[in-house]
C-alpha cells in the first residue's frame, strides 16, 4: 500500500523525468513516508542518497496531481463523460479545463470565460452541463461534451464566490454564493431566482455545496470566519456549524461515505477536511498543499470515493478517503513553507536548523532526523554562531528586528533593534575574536551587531534598493560582508571599518541570492539575479569569473566542496536544486521537487534541501 503511495506522491514531478532523476524523487519520497527498505532499494544505484526526510506533506491519500494551468486554481467540479470520471478546473489564467481523473490527461478547454471564481456540474435535458460563475457576476452554462456555451444569466450585484447544483421539486437548481454574504437559489432552466439565505458565522459566504439529509435538500455554506454551516434549502433554516479550520474556508463539496452524507472543505490553512454532515464531527484532515486550498470536489476512481482539491500552489490533488481517515502524515515537521536552513553542532552532534512560515524554528539531529527541539518564533532567515562556546541561532524577522537564541534551550538571549522594515537576511562572522552578526534590511541598510551584547557596531549605507541577501567572507584576514539588493548591485564591505570595497554590476535584474566560498584559496561570491543568471566573482579583484544560465530564477544558494571541488547548491523557482561546480560551470547533479525554499550544506558535506514543508537530507556516496 505504501509503495503505491510513494509512487503517487510526486507523480506529476517524476512522470517525465529521466530514469536516474525519477529514481531520486522516488527515493526521497520513500524517506518522507519512512519506508526504509524501499528507500534503500531505490537509493542503491544513486550517487546522492536520502539519509532522512520529514514527511509532513507525504500523505498516502494522494491519488494523482494535475498540472497544466499557469495560474493559481480557484475552482473544481466533478462529473462523468462517456462513463469516465472527469474534473473541471478554473484558474487565474482565465482558463477552464476538463481532465480525465484516472489518467490525468487534459481533455478540453472552455474559452471566453474570463476570471472564473466557481464551477459546478448538473444536467439539462439529460445532457451533462457545467455552470461557471465569474468575478463580474455572470453565470454561464456549458455543454461539457462539446465545450459550447448554452446560455448565461445575471442577477447578483456582487462577485459570485461559489455555485452548487441540486434538485428542488424535480427541477434543476443552482445555489449561488455572493460576496455580499447571501446565497441565492436559481432555477437553471428558466433563470428565475427562487429564494435567498445568509451564511453561517460572522463572515461572508465563500463557497457552497448541496446534498440531502433525511431526504431534505440542504446547502453547506463556507465562510470567511473559518466555519461552514448546514442549511435546509426548502425552509432556509440553519441546521449546524462545522468548526476546526484555522483560516478562511474557501471551498466545500458534498458526497456520501459508507452511506453517510459527508462534506469536504478546503481552507486557507492549506488543509482539506472531511465532516459528517449529520453529526458535525470532523472525520479526517488531508495535508500536502503548500498554499491556500481554493476548491474541492468529489468523485470515484476504480469504485473508490475520492476528493479533488485545487490550490494556489498551481496543483490539483486527488485524495482517497479510506486511507486518509486512518493515517496521519508519515513524519512530523513544519506545517508551512521552510524559508531558511542552517547547521550547527550541539553537544558534539551536528544539527540542522530550519525556520518556517508556521512561525517555528526546529532543530534536527542531522544523523537520525530526530527532532531535538522546537521553539515558537517568526523568522525570515537564520544563521549560526557561538557565544562562550554555546551554539546560537541568529534569526531575522519581518518586524524589523533580529534575535539571538540558545539552540540547546530555546531561550532568547538578546534582540537587535534598529532596522526600519523587514530584516531579509543575516550572516555571522568574527571581528577581533568577537562573534558578530550582519543583517540586511528592506530599509536599504546593512548593520553589524555584537552577538554577545546585542549592541550595534556599525551601519553600511550605499544600496539604493531593499536588501535581499548577505554573506560573509575574509580577505587578507579582514572580515567582509557581501550584500545584494533590488538596486541590481552586489557590494563588498569591510566589516571592521565600514568602508565599501567594491561593487559588482552588470545584472539585468535585482539580486535574488548570495553565498560566499573559495576557489583556489581565493574568496569568491556566488550571486543570482532576476535576469536568471548565476555568477561567480573574485572578491579581491571584483572580476566576474563565470556565469551559469541553465537554472532559471534562483532564489537561494549554499556553497561547499565536493572532492575538493568548489560547489554551489542552487535552489530554483522551477522546483529544482542543482549542484554547480562554479570553477567549470558544470552541473553535477539535479534534484526535482515541486518547491525548493532553502538549501544548506551540513558540516559533513550533506545536502539539506527544504522542499515545501519538508526537509530532505542527502549523502553523496563516493564512486569507486
């Protein structure tokens, strides 16, 4: 069962990859699901083998993933066409697409829809139809088989957030939820509005689905306040409320499971939840999306009931209830994107440190993957140092401060305050044998701090755009800071004197990432830009040494050595991480994931790749 789950988990990523890269993805997913024997079998021929991984986004309930839209998905509905289950999805790219659920194949596209905010399925004169609702309040009716628009009608004065279909007195009806907080019931054949009722909770209606309870037609209305309510369509009476989501409920669908009516909800907390409509009990939670869940629908595949969810992460996922109801994610970890990673040594053991949008910092035993400690803190970047031989983490924050934390105890030791705006990056160095931190902020300044005392030592001014990255190096025993900004420049600073030593220019876009390393014992800087180039620079001379253009938009860089060769790990917006030999411009390895948020090199040369919510640690096996 788990073998199939490992295969399905990232099928949209590995489906068309070359054999070795496909095996690399599957081996990493086996580690995320904690299936060691399968992990070992898949890893055996690989040069880079997963040591361990967290599995917060490894859910056996995933059946398949649709990719093809170029924007975030906002709506999904399910039907059958020629006895094949199909899904209809609507996206910010103004396209409505029809998919074969079993194969993942795209069948057709509806054009001329505009920005569709909701879609539903019904039948008119025994023909399957799709009903789309737009941001401008227009409702269109489509023949699913031909893609032809049959009719349209208007009536709501606010944007329509959702649409669902049902039968009332043997007539097909549509329930339209509007941003004005009401839901209207319409006769599809005549376009007549029959009744109106308001949503649950204190928020406006965001989504609607229909079902029956004790032979009475009902509507389930989702709300911006994180709840969903069940309403009797005939009487407009509210029957119950679902609570549990921690963000706006954006989507709802209804079906039956083991003859019980259930509701499936998707929310801005990135989860999909299943509820018993009769009792209001939450049955299970599906995790795996990395951005807002925007739509859900239900169907069957091979006689198994499934839920389909769409997300602003540009994917649609198919979930199996039977597994999801009795299974939790394979391994613990972060519950949102990992935005920063670093490493240190704690009591003689190497550890990984990760910061996430879930407002936690987690410390992991690099050897085993055991979570050592977690403490609650919001961070945009992390760097490590020592104070009096105690390992500390320096965390940059959106609130304009940076803090020093004791890695062993989770205690905050001091706070750096001075930036006027987000602190985007942090790096550590030493000055006169004292540990110092260098922070880069959106206020266009670079500041140097004494880590032990928290005092500000100096401020560098010179950038004309907000800072995005900082890294430290040394030149002739002088500590240096290398910074990059949205002014399309990289600048080198003498930390001791505060003087600007050189400026690297030539970019056709703002700088996105910076790291430092050495080449032939000379300090170098590796930089990435919005112009989709990665460049290596000689820090001493300011000369550009080499340029790499094959990785797309690079958002994070880490440096290290491999067989005495200088390498950079490039995290790209396309979901890949590449190992780049910056002396030769050769790509030594490519790793494929949906999202790569951070990369780091551990003290033993292991690679740490933050893939969405999960951390994957890889070892290189030397060739003999």
